[in-house]
C-alpha cells in the first residue's frame, strides 16, 4: 500500500512539473522572472528542511538535529561533496546527542 502511494506521488509530481513547463512555455518571461522561478524549488526544499529540523509536535525545538543541519550547511558552503555533507551531518548529530 505504501509503495502505491509513493509511486502515485511520483507520477503526480512529474505530471505537475510537465504541466507547469507546458503552461509557461508560451509566456514571455523576463530575466528577473526566470531567476525567481528557478529559486522557488530551492526555497520550498529549504522550508521543508527547516520545518522538520526545528519543530517537534508543532513546537520550536533546537536540539542535535539543528547542530547537524548547521554542520551540513557549513560543509555545503565549503563545497564538500554529498557523501561528506551527509557524514558530517550524521556525525555532528550523533556527537551532540552523545554529549547531551
């Protein structure tokens, strides 16, 4: 049952993206609008990550997850590859949980 939901969601996402590209294909967009549209997916992902990292049960919580996310952000800023970013985040989260 779960895999059906995952596959249905994936198909829906692809369909929505294709629909958006089809609808926006005929419209004339300026340089600023194009740049803004390219940033929308990044901002949505950042909002979801922040929400899942900093809240528990609807309340704001700063715990080991926040430290891991901050360490991952620094690794990304330093242009580390994905594996290094994930290891740094996991190690930092585990270290903070072990200490506290």
